[in-house]
């Protein structure tokens, strides 16, 4: 045999790891390196991060958790809408002029005072009924007084009292129905209790419309000058028409002439026929 043949098996034996006896630890050179952590994870099919994401998504919600989530969403949406509404109102007030803010405050004070007066009147009626020796007679008097007040508001009863007379002279024919309606609305907001325009009683159901270069009220055509007779507190009614950008300024821009006169006695005697409802009946027994 050649030297190469003799050395071959020896070399082969040196390259193979020696056989380890029981209880012995192999040398570091003879150990087989463990596979990397990532390799072991890839061998299982998923990495740790992927298993975590798989456990979190898609979420598994119970019915109770879903109901709570919907309630919280509804609450948050409602709060957002309310905040947005308040923000819009605040923005509108912040952008208003000082004169408009003063007018708004005055109107609120006036309405509050009127409500307080009405409350005190009702309390007085209650006390009179409770303390009167003849409660039936007192109730009859109060019923008649209430009927008279409702008749004034409904236009079926004539009225008189302090107020103002508003005259609108429209020589150019530029005044339209919506301008007169704005005047009526401003007067009502200022506390007008009875209004009459060119001999026509204005009530809750009154409507205005344009008609051949003039205006019609409840289907009755009226011509300029338009004359408003209004019963109410003059100190409240006149400023309501003269506010900056209000009724008077709007009409004057249309080249109409507006005059307002206060009076201690205004007579509103145009009447409306009392209409009996066809279907509505009192629910009181």
C-alpha cells in the first residue's frame, strides 16, 4: 500500500468527531452550533411579533363591550354637537356690534319683566280665589277678565291704551310686504299687545303679500301711506324700530319716509269675526 493509502484513513479519523463516552461532555470543537432564534421561530411558521398581532387583531368583543362602545360613541357625538352649537352662538355674539348687543340685552330684560309680571298676576288671582268669601263670584269676574284679554289678542274686542303710531309714506312704490311684516314682528317682539294697519286688525294668523305695487293684508289690498296703530309700552316700541340696521333704516334705504309718534291713548277698534273651529274641541271636562 502507498503512503497516501496509509495516511488516508488516519486523516479521515482525525476529521470525524471522537466518540464520546457516557457522562462526558464533548469538546467545544466537536459541538454542533444551535440554530439562531429567528431560524427556530421561522421554523414554527410565525415570529413572536406576528403571533402577538394575531392575538390582538381582529379584536374579539363581547356583546356587553359592544354596547358600551356604542353608548360612549353616542355620548361623545352629542357633546361634540353641543360644543359646536355653542361655539357658533358665541361666534355670532362676538361678531355683533355693541348697539346690537345692548338691544338684545334690553329685549331679554323686557321679556323677563313681562313674564315676571304675568307670574305675579296669576299668583294674585290665585290668592284672591283662595281668600274670597264668595269664590264663585270671584271666579266669574276673573273669567270675564280673561275672556276680555283673550278677545283683545284674538282681535274680537276693541282695545285702547298707550302706544305709538307709525306712518310709512311710500311715494316710490318700493315698500314690499316683507318689509311691513318685519315691522310687525319687531313690534310684537317689543311687547305690542294690539296692532291695526290701515283699518285691518293684525292677529296671530295675519298674512301679508305683494299685490300690484301695493300690499294686501289677509287678502285686503291697502295702499300707502301705511299707518300702524300699536298699543304697548312706547318706551319699548319706538327703540325697537330705530335700532341700527332695523326697520326704519331699511325702509329709508328704499326711499320711504317713516315717522313714529308716541301717544298716551291709542285706539284699536278694527275687529275680527270670531271663527268657530270645525274640528278642535275643548279637552277640559
